[in-house]
C-alpha cells in the first residue's frame, strides 16, 4: 500500500521493524523533524535559483536558514531529553519515492540518539561557520553563491545522517560530495582549485561505488533498504555476505573520510575557501564515514573480518596523516593531514566494535569543535597575512592577533590532548579502547594510537610555534618576490570571524569534560550503538600516563626544533623521510603509477582499437561501397543512346534466355 | 505468298529502326526510327495473326497504333521544348550530367 501522508500534518508510518532500531512514529514536537533538512534546502534553492536578485541579502538568508535548522535541532534534542531511552528514536515517513512491487524507496527520516548528535554538530558548527563566512567572504563578489552551496551542503549532510534507509543515505552521501566539489572549486578561475575539485570528486566516486554496491547487496539480501530491516536481519544473513557488505561500506567510508588508500584528495581540497575546509573537510563531511560505520554497527559486529579491515585502515591512516602533518609548511595542509590522522583514530575506534563506537563518535564531536576552530583560526591568520599559507612566512603573530592566538591555542591544546580539555578525554578513551580490544592486535593498535598521539603533539606544536612564536619572518621579502611585493600588515579579524572562533574554543575546552562527566555520552549512545568495556590489560591511569608522556615528548621535540632554533624562511634540505612526508609520502606518485598511468595506457589502447579496429572496419566498408559506386556511376553517361543500347542489350539477353529455355 | 517473308521484312525494318535509334543524333530522326520499330512489330503481329488464323495479332496492332499516336504527341512536345531551350535537337546535347 502506498502511504500518502502529507508533510504538514506530520502523519507518519510507524516503523515496527525488528532488530536494532525500534522506533515510533514522530509526533508532537518531533513532527517538525523534516524542517531540520527542509530549511537549509529551501535556503539553497532560493539562493541558487534566485540568482543575482538575492545578492543583497543572500548571506543573511543562508545564515538564518542554518540557524533555524540549528534551533529545530535543539528542539529535537530537548524533546528527546524528556523521554525514556526506549522512546527516544522516532521515524518520520515523508512520502513514498518509488513504489514498484517489491521495491519500496521511501523518503523517511530517522532520529535517534546518534543522529541527534550529528544534527547538533552539523547545524551548530555549520551556523558558526556561516557567520564566520559573512566576514571572511565579505569581499568576494560571489558570496551569495557561496552561501547557497554552504546551505546545500548542510541540507545534504543532514539528509545523510537523518535518512531512515540506505538509499536515502546514499542520496545525502552524493549530495555532500557534490557540495564538496562545488565548494573546493569555488574559486574555479584558479586552475589549481578546479583540479583539486575534480580530484576530490573522482576519488570520492571510488568510495561511492563501494556504497552503491553495499546498497545493492543489502537489497538483494534483505529485500529492503530500511535500517530496521537491514540491521535487524544482519544476524540471519551469511557471514560472507556480511563481510562483503562491510568491506564495501568501508570502501565508501575510505573515500568520503579520506582514509588510506583513498586519502590523497584531502590535502588538495584545501584549495577551497577556509570556512569550507573547516566545515566540510574537518568537522562534518569527512566524518560521514565514521557515521556510516557506526550506523551499520550490526553489520560490522556480524563480520569480524570487516572489523579487522576497518581497524587496519584506521591504524594506517592515523600514522600516515600524522607523518605527513609533521613536514607540511602550508598551514592548511598541515591541518588537513591532521584531520586525516584524527579521523583515522575514529575509524580505528569504530572498527573495535561496541568497545569503540561511542568513543569514535565522542572524538568526532570534540574534533568537530577543535578542528573547525583551528581551521577558522588559520583562516583568520591568512586573512591578516594577505592570504599567505606558508608557515615559514609567519612567525611572532601572537602580538598582532591576540584573539586568534588564544582560540587557536586552546584548539591546539585540545587536539594534542592537554589534560582536562576535550581532546584529552576523547583521544584517551580511544587509546584505552584500542588496548582493551585484547590480544596481540590490541597491543599493536594501542601502540599505534600512542605513537600517533606523540606525533600529533609534535606537528601541532610545530604549527603553533611557527605561526605565533619566533621571529617575524614575514617582514622580509621572500626570495623571488614580485616587484610589487609589500610587507603584510597582520591584524585581528572582524567580530563576525572571531565570534565563532571563541564559541568553538569553548567547545574545544569543555565538550569533552561534559561528555565524560557521569559517563553521560556513553549512556546517551549505548541504546543505539551498544557498549562494552572490553578488558583493559592495565589500569586506565597507566594508559593516560603513557599518552601524556608521548604528548610531552612530542611537544618537547617540536619545542627544541622550532622554538630554540630559528625557523628558516625557506624549507631546508632534509632527510629522505622528511622529503617523503613533504610530498605526502608519494601518495600522488603511487596513485599515478598504479592507477592513472595504467588507466591512460588502457585508454590509449582502447582509442587505438577504436581507431584501427572499429573505425577500420566501418571505414573500410564505407570505402568499399564508395569505390564500387564510383565505378557503377560511370554507367550513367547522360547519353540517351547509350541507355538505349543497354536496353537493347538487356532485351536481347532476355530473348536469348527465353529461347534457350524453350530449346532445352 | 509465303507469310514468312513478311516476318523477314519486319525483322529488317526493326533492325533499321534500332540502328537508327542507336546511331543517329538528331532527336527527330531517332523518333522516326522508334516509329519504324513499332511498325515493324505491328507487321510481325499481323503476320502472326494471319499465320495462326486468329485476330489477336491484329487487335494488338491496333493497340500499338493508339499508344504510338499518344507517344508521338508527348514525344514531339518534349523534343520541341528541348529544342526551344537549348537551340538544338541533338540527343547528346541533352545530357545534364556534371561529370
């Protein structure tokens, strides 16, 4: 039966599916759920369809839509707080998209403890970044288009986390990919930005292919896309199927979350405007992979092989990003490498199963705060430094940008895991969870996370010291500077930019503490993701102690290298490892060698085959017919008498044949 | 007289007509040769009618005459039209082929 409930009345279909997700129909305050997605979508439509007419108020409208969505999100959260665990998750069936016999594609939203966390993060951080962008993009003539894309992104991301089935999730997944492409290439007049946008889009397609295959597999296995049916039925399907679905989901997560081996696009994505880097490529979109794995917890729980693959990918990426981050001189690329590494932490935690899901999400949220804050800080620095991104051309900026310095500093302390700040709690929990996995793999994963914590401290201290401390290297003209080079005049950014940075700094400092207080975050998410303590082979204090010593060690090394000595304004010659890290551990070379070149050869081969083989046959046939025609054409002389002759000849032939037939 | 002689005459006339059609350039002469061929056929038809003692051959000869009369009307008009536009009655000049 086709359910034709209307939007406005909020009449919904109760989802009675068994298994992981028990939920009730949305009613009361919950019936406004669709507005969370609807408002930013409306904003995007108005701004992108309205065109130049909306130029004057586009940025206000876009920000208002994001804030409105945040307000509805808060309403949802407050409503959810007032209910028992059992009643907290709700479904809102909006309409049936494509009902074809067995195939039911529904547009429906699902709100539970997990998705509400994402809704608050996306709309909250999203709103702050909208506000920041008003100032940051003030002088860009395409500011209205920028806000249209930002709204589009927010809407797509919310659709991704609120969808109640994998097909709709896929729609949101593609939507954020599109918005990411549009925003990375926002300054498309720069060839580097246009290329980076294409690179991100194409690498994401590889991951999206994985998600598509996973969705196909789910439909053939369970006959439905609904979370309730798929996750509820996961125990009944064969191990092989679950592993296949899990690995395909992991591929999807690798693409979207820039995990090994699909990580190469994230660094280039920094070509986009800095608010984009903060919102999409640090706080929200790149964490979609973590959401996907956590949401599909039942699938991964049913397949230890897929889980192992997830932890391996996470462990590789956490180190990969950290090593690259240690050598980058471009402040945004250093932060991007750090993002990759931190998401590696989350993926690793998500791969640990119920021990880690909660902490993956917790780190995701705190990371959303401090990394968005760090990126906004970087944007503020660039804003005051004539868009210079090379940290070797910074130095001593703390005097000129006190607010940026303090907010960036708090984000920095949070990310390296300074005690009692947000990052300390969330990262510490992941390290504990890695050890608590038990067995050899637990020890290896624990060691990896500890090592990465040290590296994180090193590269973030390096960023901090090179930017805000030391000599003011920007005062001297760089070698090979253009004739019209003039010294930058670093200055603090306007309030519309510093305001969001201050608020995010609050999040970076206090969020983690709030989450672990009374274990509130664990209790909140447990009904959705499940939770188990695992068994830690040592005391929690020992883990914390080791983590803190790694952090102290990393910071100390960075201090010796970048504070006690002067930082050269041009990158000095360095060891092989450093050079490799500066070149992103040759990720582009590897991709080019393994994928691009063979692809080009294959393409050339196909082109050759097309030119010679297919075109040769078709062309040969045409030439044959053409040649024959040219010869036959000569028969048509235009002389009546020759036609008459051929007529006589023909007649004679007919007569001769008739006679011969008679004779015989 | 032996009717076969008429057939010989008919064949001779037909050959003369055919040769004229193929060899002469003047459209009027070609036309006259066509008529000669038609009449040779008529003669053959009538002769066969006589030889087989029925009227079919003679009837067909009448049909041929009617058709030939129509053909003369149309054919001559075409020749005159061509002559007026091209100032020539040569059948070879009537070729409009580009190559």
